[in-house]
């Protein structure tokens, strides 16, 4: 794309510090693009009737389909943890930019609260409709908005204290859901606010999938991590290789020990060797986060090691997707819902996963040009579209 080549060309004329910063942000945008593309694959397959399940819900037993299905599910599981972590990281970059401009802290707070309101409104209207029709659904954007509202005040803490708050919340959440394991596995009724803050439920009104106190700490950790973005170590592939290895080591230790807070322990009756990779997504477990963020760190290391792939190579379009993340998220639900309805008008032979991938690719052929168009429109009207 011309836009990626333009970024690479402009960086040659910038001072060294500015050029390095541009490359780093491109890598972050590309990783966010990876998350959104995998999320799109998961949802395109869902709309086409191909469940790519490689995670557990409430500790209930998971019957894995054939390898193409659950291996694809392992890939798509990367999406949500990256989405939350980089959401906080990007907000830290925004806050730093406002400070450089000399704007007071309330400007950033106002931005975060307004953006959270916009995100919440989108999730409870457009996104909810294209997910479940007329049934209300508090999904990923609702949890993101609530977590952002909390962050708008928590960010005033020192970065170390914010990271400590996030980690403490994660550990307390894991301990709490461990006490609820039996009730969740049995599908016992629960109030909406319990599902909203701690667990998940498809039967509350509205349904709630992403527990705020389970997923929100990733947003807060991302914000604390964003405070370190100026350090050279944050741009070194070795840093992220070591982070990835460390997180995967933590995952393996927790998994073999039974998993702290993981409601689907490895070795349960009827499980296969592949079930060591099947962890609790709702409520989220530390093993789920450690495994997926460990892989994400290794991907980021690769993006830093080979920057030309995203600046002027074949992966430039992933940066575009990452730069219009909210627009892409909302539009991908609309596109894949409508595409599934069109394809459903004819008999589709063969495995559903084949059609899931086919719908995904067809949808990307629509979504990527739409994203490019929206990015240009947003540049023209930044005050109007800055919150999107």
C-alpha cells in the first residue's frame, strides 16, 4: 500500500529518535491488526456455523472437533488478550502525546470517558443487533468501555502502582472464580452483575460474556506498559522473545500444576493430550492469558526484527487494520452477518470450516478497502471521528 511506503519514506527524513518511535508504533499497530484479523476469522466461522472452539466456558467439558477446527481456534484465541492489552497501551501513548502538547490531565480523562461512552453505545446497539438480533448482549466492547472508565481515574496512579493494582485484581479474580467452579460448571443461575464483573452468562438479560474484573486488568497493564514505550529495550526483539518465553514458562507451570483459577484443569476424565491447550476463556484464567500473551510477545518480536514486512512489505495492510480497530470491529460484525445470510441462500457442500475461511477472505476483501477509506475520512475530520 502507498501508505506503508509513505511511512517508511518519511522516517528516513526524521531524527533518529522520531524514526525509531514511528517504527515501534507501526509494530504495535501491526500486532493489533493481527488480533483483529484473527477475531474476524473466529466470527466469520461462527456466522457460517463452524465453531472453532479451543477454549472452555465455566469449566464445562470441551469436546474438540478435528484438528483443523481446534488448531484454528487456538489461533483465534490470541485476539481478545491482545485487543485489551494494546487498548491500554494506545491510551498511554495518547496521554503522553497530550502531555507533550501541554494539555492538562483532564483532557485525557475526558477523552477516555467520551470514547468509553461511544464504545458502550456501539456495543449495545449495532454490535448487539448483528450478534444476536433483538436480544441485548454485553460483549467485548462493553467490558472494554467499563474497564476504560475505571482506568480514566486509576491512570493517575504511578505506573508501578497501576501495574500492581492490575496484577492484584487478576489474582483476586482468579481466587474468586475458583470458589465458584462447581456452580459455574453446573450452569447455576446467577445475577447479571455477578456475570458482568466476575464470570459470564448467556442467560442473564443482557447476556454478559467478558467479565470486567477478569479482562480489565489487561487494559490497565497495557497502560502501565505504555509508560515504558520510550525505552530502547521496548524496541528490541530480544526483549519480547524473553517476555514470550517467560510467559509460556508460567503457562506450562500453572497448567501442569492444575491451573490457578483455570476451571478446566488438564487431565480431567475424557480429555486428550490436546486438552492441555484448552483453557478457560470465560471467566478468563491466568493460563489462558499467559499462553496467548506469550505467543503475542513472540509475534511482536518478529515484527520488530523484520520491520520491512509491515512498513513496505506484504503485511502493510495489517497496520491499516490496526489503525482503524474500532471501525473494523463494528464493520466486521455487519459484513460477516450479511455475508452469512447471502451464502445461506444456497446449499454449501463440504466441511463448514472451509466456508468459514472462505467467508473470512471474502469479508476481508470488503473490510480492508473500507478501512482505508475510513482512515482517510478520519484524517479530514479528526474532531468528529477522533473518538472512533
